[in-house]
C-alpha cells in the first residue's frame, strides 16, 4: 500500500462542489492544467475515484478530472440515496466541467458502471465529447441485469439459490436493499456478506461468502448506493443506451473487456462495438471483472489512443 501511495499521481486541484439537494461532490484534477481535458466516471454504483485512476494518461499532456458520484467516496453526505439518481450523476458531471471552466470537447473515460455513465453522458452531450475510452462494459439493459442471477446460476446455482432462499417472495434485489437501508447492524452485515459479496463470487473458482463481522462505514455507504440503484434498475429504461446509440455513432471509441467477465459479460462489449462504427475492441484473455492483465492492457491501449491527441 505504501509503495502504491508513493507512486500515485498528485492532484493540482482538489475540492468540493455544491450540486444542490444537500449533496457535496468531491473532485480532483491531475496533470497539465492547460492540457486536453479527460473526464472520468468511476464504477459501482457506490465506488469512488482514486488518484491512480488518472495514470492511464500522459499527465504532461492531459488534464484528468476525477470525481466521486453523489454519496460515494469522499462526497457528502456519505451513502446518501436521497436525490441520488443516474440523471443526477450526469448533470453533476456537466456542472463540474462548467465549474472548472472546461468549455472544449472532452475525452470521456469510464469502466464498468463508469462505462454506463460515460455512454449516457455522451448521448446526452454529443457535442461535448471528443472520444470514449471504455472498459468492462455494463449497458444496464435487461440482458446485463438478468445475467447477475439468471446467467450466473449456470455456474453458481448454490450461491444464487441461497440468495433467493434468504430473500423469499420479495426478490433478491428488493430484499437486500431493505436490509442494507435498515437501522439494524445485523441486517446490514447480512446484506454485505451475501448480496454485497456476490460480485466477488462470480468468476471465482473457490468462491465463498464474505465474513464481515463489523460495519465498515465506507463499505456500508457504497453498498447502500449499489443496492439502491440495482433495486431500481439503475434508474434507466430498458435498452436505453442501445436505443439511443445513433446519437454517438460519430464518436471514436476504444473498448477493452475481459473475455471471461462473469460480472459484466463480454456480450455487452461486443454488441456495443458492432453498434459503434468508429470503435476499436480489444479482448483481454483473462478471467474476472478486474485483473492485472486487464489493467495493463487498459493503460496500454488508452495511451496508444491518446497518442493521436498530442
């Protein structure tokens, strides 16, 4: 951890932006203040931005903007789900660019849930996006949502079965969302140890449930937000991204995805590539949603793409 911190890039600008409705969004800027801007969306929902997320770009040439979505990371209030929607995240990103006086076109980077937001931001603001740098594609459509339990049931019938058994008639997402939002520490821990841990089961050859015995406030905040979004279909219409794909067909994109990703199946990345004529798809021969090889190739391919912007 010390080694990692030592080599992390240092921000030249850090602050909080009041986005209204009681929310303060934390942001960081890295690199060259006069460089070409890169706007980054972190994963989750419920994740957070880390300084090393800026390291894919040549920081002598680019201005990388990272921010924690509402209730996430260092944003305040932590774990707040009120006035916290997908559309809010998109509006906050645009508001942040205006606050930083970034009026030119931006390169948009997003991985996993961040890829969802990156695509939606581009569709909402096609005139503001120069290119897309995407990985671990999550389209948040019915296919992607159904895979979580129906698809993974082919590989983890015992784990999906236990989730369903515990949830009963309420259904997995509704049941665990109620548990994580409750005031009961036991219910919160159960939600984290079961549904909250399920993503780490997927793709694992020796899976087991989590063993959290006490509440970590950061973990709780992130899980509260994730389960809130998941229980509400990520606040999106079914196939919303693909139904509006024509709006961004002119935007160049790089898509990097693991072949055996059990959290966000490769099909979503492939379908997106076919729908975007100016996209380049890089398939990584690795298992899992994250990994060392994936991270290495993401950095390599994104840097190669950004060479054209020097």
